[in-house]
C-alpha cells in the first residue's frame, strides 16, 4: 500500500491552480457550472417542490424532455471533469488536446457508470428481498436495514472509486480494467479519502449557500423573484465550481501519489 498525504496534495494543488488558473477555470465554468445552471432553470417547479419535501409524496409527472436534458447535462459535466483531469495530470497539454482526450475516453467512463449501475441494481434488489423478509416480522426494522445497507454501499463504493476519472483519462484501459485499477489504488485509504471528500463537500455546500443567499438577495432587490433565483443560482454554481477545481486537482495529485511509478508525468 502506497502512502497518501492529503496535506501534500493540497499544497501541490494550490500551486498548480495558481499557475494554470487561466486554463482550468474557463473549462470548469463552461462544462461544469453552466450545465448545472441550465438544468436548474429547466427543473419543473413541481419536481423542485418534491425534492424540498424529501420525496415524501409521489414523484410528480415530469416531461421526458427534462430527463433527456438531465442525461445530456450529466454527460457534459463528466466530459468536463475528464478534461480537467487531463489538464491536471499532463502539464503542458493544451486545452484543445485535453478536450480531445476527454472526448476519446468519455465512452470508457460511461461504460463504467453503466456497469456500476447494473451492479448496484442487482445488489439493491437482493437487499430489498432480504428487507422484505425481515419486514414480515418488523416493517420498520426491514425498511431501516434496507436504507442503511443501500446508503452505506453507495457511500463505500463512491469513496473507493473516487480515483476512477484520473485512471480513465490517464491510461488506455477499458471499462473493467479501469474499475479494477481505481478500486485497487484506494485500498487502505478509505477513511482518509472519506474525510477529505466530506470536508470539501461541506465547505462547498456552505460557501455555495452563502453565495446564493447574498447574490439572490441582491438579484431580488433588482429584478424580483425570478432574478433572485437566477443570480443566486449562478453565484452558487460559480463558487461550487471553484471548490470542485481544487478538489479535482487534489484528486489528480492523490492519484499520482498512489501510482508513484508514473514518474514521467509527475508535476514539476
């Protein structure tokens, strides 16, 4: 098991982002922040209300065009993520080269998503069957165990596969091999990576909420409710994108730490 230092990754990420900000942030804003804002504006009010009630009511009827747009938006964001990792892992690469590399490796990332999704569905079905059996004696116990089991599984797999994108963009491996490599690289580092992701996600949420509140208030004073939502959403997306850029570069550095044999591509 190789050593993994969050502190060292942070120091290197700060230096790299400072040096390459003119490359990283335009790509992040165009392919990560913008799709998120567009999807936010396209979200039907009834679906947003259902989300706010934490799914207590039945899922409202939503046009199929929205789900299609959401799928396209997710793919664009994944493409943007791969491009950012290409810029972070290959110093000196141009934005055009990074975009082409991201596009070339995107099918592999989509394939891993489909495979992991299929595995999750199979496991969820198995857990649901077990929970249904337990629910015969105690429905709350069965429901609680099902939610706990599924939630824990998703969390565990998300952390263990957190280096999947850098593995995909940095190599030539296929779907299964990329999954195996990313899983192997995080072996023994679960809690360190979990803490890192938890802290950055929390900071991103706090900063985005603050930005949305402040700029939403200003927008409301200038243009009413619609402007408040739009301006607040743009501000929150911009702040979240800044945090994401640092997080992705840190993940690139952690990936390099996990694969020290790749000395030819280490940052200068």
